[in-house]
C-alpha cells in the first residue's frame, strides 16, 4: 500500500521502454511488460489490457505463455521479492510458484510439457553481495510438488536467457563472465545449451575467453557478444542477438558506435544471417550485473515464420523470409497509486553550529571530566556534558585520540597537520600543551603507561613524501619517554588501531597479519587466503620483541570497506571483548586461556556469536574500556558508559556549539549579468549585495551600507554549483585533514556544496563539521552517513540485513541524529527492504537516494516514494512511458554521466581533450602524481564512442515531464569534472536548464533549496562570478573570476581570499611547483 500522502500516476502511452514480448501459442495474442505491469492485446495491436492492474504497487514483468496458452508465467515482487508467479491468461487467479527472499528470479520460460518452468535465479556473491550478483538457470515444477533444482551454474560464469528446445530435451541460454577488473562489466557472452538432466554442456555460438577470471577486461573492440537465444517452435532456427562492433546507430539524434542485431542460425547447418539491425541496444557491455536481462525478451510466432519484438519504443513483427519490419501499434493506459515522496528539509542555518558527531571520547579516571575530539580539536569539560573548552587551541592541524593518565592529571593526544605531519602532545593542568620531542610523523592512539613514565602509540611507517595521506598496513607500536627522545619499536601492526594497557601490565592491540590478502574480500568470490586473513587481539609485554599471545580471533576485514567493523578491544581484566559491527557496539566473553587457542568470535551483526550481546541501541562507535572495566562508546553526541556484567548504561548528552564563520560587513557586485535561477530570473545588468553570509539585495540595490564595492561589469553571476555525487571524503582511519587539495579544488572551480552518497560516517560527518566551522578550505559538505546495503558482502564490512521496519527506522534515526541529510540505499536484497528503508527515511526527516539499476528497479523506487537516484538508466534510450512516469513522480535523476556509458563514461571524452599539463589552476590544487596521463599518439577517442548525449536526452525528457536533475561528478576529476557534467547535459538542455540541474535542482534533491541553489534575498551567499556569459556558451562556466561561499569571497584562480579580509593564496596547495 502507498505510504505517506499517496499520489496518482495516470497517462496513456503508445511507446514503451525495454518491453519484453511473448506471443500466445495460437498466434492471436501478445503479452508484454511495461512500467511494471503485464499487458495483453491482439496480435494486430490496439488497446492493451493491464492484466496486473490489481497488484497494487508491485512490479510485474517478463510474461511468457504456457504451451497451451491458458496461463502466463511472470515475475512479480508483490511478496516483497522478485519471485515466480503464474496467472490465467486473462489475469485472474494469480498464484505464487516460487519465492526466496534471499535470491531473485527472472526470465521464466515454459518447458513444452507445461509442467516445468526454467528461469534465472540470481544470488548475491559472498564478496560483493548484490553489487556483483551471480546468475544461474534453475528448473521449477509448476505443481510445486518436487523441489526446484539447478540446471547450470558456477562461480565465475553468469547464465541467462533460458530457452527450451521444442521437444524439451535441452535448454539454450547465454553465458558470460566477470571481466578481469571485476567492476560490473561482463565479457565472453556466448550461447550454450545443456541437457535437461544438467549434463552435456555444449557451446552453440562462440566460446568463452581464455582467462575470464584474470586478464580479460571490457573495452571497445572486444569480440561480439552473442546473447538471448530463442529456439523456433519447429526446432529449425535459433534466433539470438549479437553486439556488432564496427557498426553505428542513431539514438536520440546521436551517432553511437556499435549496435545490436537480431540474427538467426540454422541449427542443422550452422549457417547464420542477420535478420534485423539495429534492434534495442543490449546491456552486454554496461550494467549487465544489475539487470534483470541484457535484452528485452522477444518471441517467435507459432509458425516459425516471424519474430515479435520491441524496437524503437514500439512492438513490431519481422518476417524471416522478407526481413520486412511491420509495426504493431498499441496504446496502454498507465494508472498507479504510489507513495508520497520522501524529502528532507534542512533547517535554516544560524550563526552557531551544533556539534553532532563526537570522536574518540574518554572519561577521566575520576569520572568528573570528558575528553573528546570535535571540529578538529580536543575538548574537555564537566562529566555531566556541559562547560567544554578546547584544551590546546593553538596546537596546529587536527587533533586526535585523547587519552588520560592513570591519575587523570594529564592528557595525551596526537596532532596532524597537512604538509607538516604531526606529533604527540601532553596537556597537564592549567599549563599549555607541550609537544613531546619526537620527529614529525604520523602518530595516533597514544596511551600513558601505568606508571606515567612513558607513552605508547601507533606510528606510521610512511616517509615524508607520502605524508599527504596516511597509509594502511604500515604501522608500528612504539614506546616513547614522556620527556621525548627516540622511540622503541615494540611490534608492527597492519592498521592504525588502539593500543592500550591491560591490568597485568601487558599491551594489547589489534593485528591482521595478512592485511593485503584481506583486500581480496572485495572480489565477488573471495579466496580462502582472503577469508583466512583474520583479525586478532594480541597481548605482549611493553618490550621490544616480546612474545605475543593471541587472545581472540575475528573475521577477516577489508580495511578499505565502508564501516569495516570489528575493531575489537579487550577489557583490562581480560574477561570481555567489545567490538563494533554495523555502527553498533557489542560485547562477548573473551574465554581465552594461557594454554589454549584463541577463541573465534563472529562479529556479523546478522549472525553474531551466540554469547555476544548488543550493548548500544541507537548506534555506537569508538568503544573504549576504562581502567575500572567500564565500557564507553558514543553515538552522535551522546556518551554511554556501561557495566560489562549487566549492561547497565549511563547516558550523558554533550552540549557543544561552535560559531560559524560569518563575515562582518557587506560587499556589492555592481554591473553584472545575474542568472538567479530563482524568482528574479535573468537580470541583464544589476547589483548583488552580500551582507554577512547572506544575500541582502538583487537587482536595483542601494550601496550605502556596502563596505566594499566591486565593479563586475561584463561578468555573469550564477549560484554556486551543487554536486550531489562526489567521493572526496574518504579518509584513512577517520583522520580528517587540515587541508585537502581535492576539496579546495572543488571550491576553486565554483562547487560550493557537495554530497557524498557512499561515505563512511566516521569520515564525512566530522569533515562536514570542520568545513562548516571554517577550519577547512572546502565546499559545504553533506553526506548520507553510512550507505545502507545488504549484510551479505564481506568486502563491504558489517552491515545489517534489514528484516523489519524497526531495523530501517533505527538506521535512519541514527544517521539523522549524527548529521546526515539523506539515506543511500545501495543494492539491497529485496524490494521489501527498499520500501522499509524509504519509510524509515520518511520518519527520520531525510531524503533517500539509491544506486540506479534496470527500468523496473527505478520505477519501483519512484512508486516507493524515493527522492531520486544516481547513475544512469542504462536502457537506452528512455521512451516517453518512462520519462512520463518518472516526471509525474517528481523524481530527481542524477545520471553521473562521467562514469556511465555504453561502455565509456563521459569523463574520458573530456579528459582526453583537456591539457592538464598546461592547466596551472588544476595543477595548483592537485597532489603530486595525480594528474591524468597524456593521451597517446592516436589522439582522443571519437565522439561516437560515448553515450552521454543519449543519457542527457533521457534526463531532458524526464525534466520536461515534471522531474528534476542533478550533477554528480563521482570525483573522477574533481572540480573541473562538475563542469563536464554540466556540459554533458547541455547537449540536450538549453544552457539555463543545464545550470538549474547544477544548482537549484540538486539543492532540492537533498532538501537544501531553501538555503542554497538560487540567488534569492535571504539565501546563503554561495555564488560564482564568471568572466563570460554561460548562456551564450555553456563552457564559459569554467571561466571563473571569483567564488563566494557563505559570503566569503575568493579569487577563483588560487583561492586568495578577497573578502572580508584579504589573505594570500594558499601556498601549501602548490604541490606541483
């Protein structure tokens, strides 16, 4: 049933996108799917009847007639998951044949006996979950008396498109393989068949690549793909589709390289001939991993003389003998009641920033004070959560991981300053913090020895040349005298994790000996070595080379995964282990002995060890044991202190706000063209006055109260750009930088707001607060907290498999309280879970976005009330059925065209045509070695290799029907890449419409539009001053004179601050000089 304020989608269409078609055995009727309904009409066309109209918001697709024509098998998710259903041919008596909530069914095909149905069953891969599914062909008995069984399947191969032979002795299908980079593309598409017994696997057309699992990769020019076999009723012919390199086709006015043709093969002679080209473009080179099928289903007529298929948005008949194509016209009435759209709304910003995400909290041994990190500084204050102050405001850079001495009289912490590295500091009483005399380096998790004479900390092994980023896997446990001096290496560690003393005087810390092998967890099917790379807690005396005792073992973890989890900590008395899983804190008995082997503790939040207990109830991070055995952790700004035995917890809410950087005074830009993208429209020559951090006046304005007047004659002012899909917030161990060239570069290129939809909460939320507080040269930063995905992917770390609305609400509420503006649904297992998460977002006041997928998937998102989605609709082109539906549903579409294409993304097109070596501005804000390599002597790839103009036309159609768009550069070429996104969409949109996509519509996506996105009186002064008019040439967006964020004005070339006080350009960014 619809949730929220229900909406109605209602229209008629004579076009359909990606329609699968099937002809009845008597040749008189055609069934097809369109927008998640099954329709039926006569073979000559006409008005189609929706057979599944009474299925509510369910998605129904892939219809296929039974051999006697009395029934239709199809796929429906009306039970919450893509399942196999059967109904009478008139739509009545629908019944479930097979459903498994953990797997998905697609592409059903009846066997001639009418007693069995072959279909594709998709499984999540153990390493990547639904991000890399594994498809197999299964056989399902129609009467349900016998169990379903697998006909063909395997780890490396994907099996799709089953088609039984007329006598039912064999099943034909197409096979493909993961590409060498395992990045979602598939290769080696060829046709095979198997006996009904599952034996005698034969190659029919084509053959597999030599090494599909190691060296193959998906690039233009690969051998043609042979897909979607369909045996003719007389058994003579095999129809199939073939991707044809070296050809071109026209789609939405764009000439695109490659095309798909419909071929037939004489099964007796092997002779092949092209029947029709081009047909609907297949997905063999793009998004095949996420699709329900790589080509719309087509069907033979009963006399084997023609094939009925969807092509060009229509249904048509192609004759075998004449090869003539005849349209079968249809009209379909689309009517749906769908859920109200979920969308957050950002509260008006004030001059005060409430801190929502505390880091590394620690109560003093006397429990009268708390220390923690917020907005880059260590703070201390009253034990009841009030009266906090920074302990060392003058210590440069960001401050990290405070820890108390045993007496509580001193506090030790680390700092790190970009470009200058870091050290260790001690704060004692009222004295100023003093730096321990150590060489500059990377230090974290310092802790006092019990006698207070030394400090043990993690120290990075990277050299100064690599100091721009902390490196995983290169850390030592080092002991230092409190007064300073040379450190003594006690042990090596695979990652920067806490090191701490036990009650018996030994040190304990985390170790993962095969950390490199653990990166293999990100493969779809991880190796045994990857699984064996377990995490351990080890203990040793605080002496060099002291023997280590393995206390407990935990599942292997890919340290690069979002919310990687584990992070186990042993209690001081050795009785308990605390660990983090899916942003919750658990506790389990250690159960180790001096003589025995270390116990294994399962941390999977969906199946934890039987004696593990969840301590937190609404989120928990940074667990820490006090010396008295109390377990502490934090959720947002609430500190919890819990007893280990009975889990009685004390809560303390930390109240802390810091000022936002609001300039004093006002400045005016005079004589500029102003493209407001709001109620003021386009002002040919006007004035814009900024007072403090907001716009005071636009158009005709008095200058009497302006402290600075800037002549902007000949320039054009637009709102600051809003990029809703960046990935610049990933920082190792959550160590947010004091500067980040890639973030400063975004700002210099006019991107004043970014949203990271696949972030690590412990990285992006503190980073956002650091930027908001003015301590970081960066855009406004927003995020989703942690993305929400299936709990079945070892490569993604620990995630909860949502089983109820309560699960979804808990995740949504936690992310909202921590500071997220949206939720990100990422390759969930089932539609039910997506609906629950969407409702969770609604109740938490958040927007919700998702990774894109096949047409049916996107239509389901719209019906469920999602705000929008990222990544392109790979089913090219989008016809008016889809554009009308998504437009009426008010969806926000961010195609992320830079990384989306058939098969190449637009970023390659623009990157190959940009001279980075001569681009002083880009070089200024880029780390050494990060510039793209020059293209080869062959020059840039031709325009026809790219599909972004077709993607842009789909976006234009959705917007024209009532939807919205947003740019998302994906951080492929941060800063300049956001302009490439704008230019891509301007191939189908007028310049002013492309600018709306880059500003106000992106703001709408995440509920920011009342504060930013257009130039309006009272809105935040985020704007870009261009030297030339982008309405005349959209590429003038790159000619930036000045950028303002929150009323602070910078020169675009180098971020020299112009207002409110003049500051020199940031020399530290000159990484290439």
